[in-house]
């Protein structure tokens, strides 16, 4: 553990931001006056209670953070299972089966020759073209819908897992849960030494530092004002987008299959 217990941050009771001493601490003083630079709350904490208060408040923040990220963790489990692989296999099988059916139908039409009317030829080709094409469209549409939903999900979840921006250029990034300074270690994620939260470290922390700090300030002020933040309203909609994609894919491929049948019947 890189952090000493006496350095443990004390989150504000009103907004959850890390509090700082309002004045230079007096050596051996029994009490410490802390203030929040976001909502302006001020409180006095004794040195004996400092560590206990800090741990209790960080534990509460961690519980709230876990509740907020529960849907994201569930979505991560679904993504790790890679259910789209089954759809890709089914789609490939349908494609091969459909091509085989079309090839056999064309062979039969060639053998029938002029004895079969144009309408009968079209009926046969519609059967072997449209249904397999619809199946392929379902598989492809589900894969496309899943891909779009996954991209949207990652766009929404990435900011939620990002560490808090440094207070000043060159300062360390801060934990997204308790606000403690993070260690300067290589890697995409850094673990907080106080609450064990994993924080994403990316270029946006420096490139967009000012705007991220403004967003953080606004969030703390809303909490202090009693506004219930919409912490994680995004519920992964992979199933819905997969079904939408399946419907659109089936309709598109059915139309293309019918068109192919018409063209082949006139060949």
C-alpha cells in the first residue's frame, strides 16, 4: 500500500468531494478544521476521529459507486461472453446453405428448360433466395445492432470510469470515488490506495483538464443542493438493438433475395 493512513482523505458530508484544511494545521493540535472547496461546507474533526470518519465516509462512497456501476459490470460480463460469435456461425451456415440451394435450383431449371413457365421459374427461385436471405439478414442485422450498441455503451461508460482530473498541471490524477491522489504508475488503470477503486487514465485527463474540473465542480454542487444525480441511467440495450437490427436486416435481405430471384428467373 503506497498511502499512509494519516493521509486518508475526508470526503465532504454534503457533496462527497475531498475536503482540505482551511488553515495551516497547528502542530499537536487536537482538532483539524476542514473545508470543501466545491460546496463551501466547513467542519471541525478531532485527530482521534479523523481516521474513523474518513474510513466511514469512503466506505459509503464506495457502496454508492458499486451501486452506480452495477449495470456496467453486468454489461461487461455479457460482452466477455461474446454472444455475437454464435450469430456469426449461424449466419455463415445459412449463407452456405442458401448458396447450395440456389445452385441446385438453377441446375433443376436448366434441366427443365422451356418446359417450365416464367412464373414457375420465379416461384422456385423466390423460395430458395428469399428465405435464406432473410436468415442471413437476421444474423447480420443482429451483429450490426450489437456492434452499434457496444460502441454507444463504451462511449457512455468510459467517462464514468475515468479518474478525476489533476487540480493543477503536473499534479497527480485523483480517484474518481474518494478523490485521493493516485500513484504515478504506468498503465491504463490506477488503483486507489484508500478505497481500491480502479481509475482509467487517458489523455483526456490532461487534454480536457479544465472542462473536466468544471464538470466535477458542477456535480458536487448539485449533490450539495440535494439534486439527485442521474448517475448511470444507461442500461445496456444490446437485446433491443439486436432485435431492431434483425428486423431491418431481414427486410433488406428479403428484398434483395426477391430481386435476385427475379433476375435469375429471366436469365
